[in-house]
């Protein structure tokens, strides 16, 4: 049984990918994972291939064991894995509760590694892995600090893993969008509505997914970046000292 697996599929980028991906490649089944079972169930009538909703909290170690057991029982051929789960919080270190900071690390980094490495034994030659990352992976980001740090980890992990998997002909691509119109903001602003207020370019999730699909199936890139302004920003933060980059960011956000 050839399948694709998408985490964080109940909303945002994960949902947009779940709707688009089966139009690009044929799968016997699409496994969609998130905490919200109702939203996953709704995908059954919206996706053009059979959907298997799997409701679980990926920060719970018991959920990871449950996921591992599902793979052992089904013995699928996982042609594509997309890790889209994640969240961020706006604010200073003392505005964001420690539980939230550790939660971002657990979901954005720890769970991503766990899902990836639990799935890899079921991935054949030619399979693909998408790790949903962020523009913030390329620079330190005050007032979005822990989130950005987790995304820097994802970028490094994805690039290194891509090299390790070349003998198996399994490709890993990090997806690094800028700001996207998703429920990310609803959760991020619960800790502060003033820490981050300047958003230069805000993209539609469907447009980011189109670029992702193109780069995954029609290029050999290990990093996908949607939008010329975002690509230019990535280039600049590579060339400029991070101290200057953070100074510009702080000025944009009206801090100092």
C-alpha cells in the first residue's frame, strides 16, 4: 500500500498540502495527523484519494508509540512524509510561559525528528520528505526567539539528513516560507499582540504549496522558498552580520 503522511493536516499549511498533494501523485491512502479529529474527518470529502484520519498529540510520547504501532501493523510503503506540525509564540522570554517555550521545542523539533525516524524504515528508494520550516531559520529573531531557534534546528537537520539518505535515494527538502495567512497568528498572538506587528509580505497557503510541489517534483533543491522578496531576504541575512539583521528587525517591530 503506497501512502503519504502529513502531520499538522487539520489547518494551515498541512491542510493546504493535503488538498493539493494527491493531485500531483497517486496514493492508495493519505494519512493525516493532528489533534483535531473533526477537522481531519472533514478532509475525507475534500481530498481526491482515500483519507485515514489519525487524531493524536505529537508532543505526547504515548502518541509516538501509537504511531509506531500503526506503521508496524499496516507495513505501508511511505512514498512521502510531510512534517507540517508546529507553532510559535510572540513575545519576550518573560512573556512566553516556560511551558510554551518547551512545547515549541517538543513539537517543532523533537516530534519532527521522532516522526521522521519512525517513518524512514517504511520509505522505499525514491521517497520524499518535506520538513516544514520557516524564513526565521536563517537568522536569530528576537520576540520570536524560541520558535526561530527550533526552525534553525529543522533546517540544519533536514540538510544533513538529505545527505545521509542519498545512498537510499530518499530526498529531504526543507520548506522555508515567510509570513503565511494561517491560524499560526491566532496562537502566536496569545502571548503578545505588540511584540511582532510588522509583516512585510503575507502569502496565501495555496501559493506556498504550489511552489513547494514544483520544487519537490521538478527540481533538486534541498530548500524551497516561496516569493522573490523572501528569497532576497534569505540572501541578505547570509551576507549581513546577524547583529545588523537583528537591529533592522527590531526597528521594523518598533523595539529600540
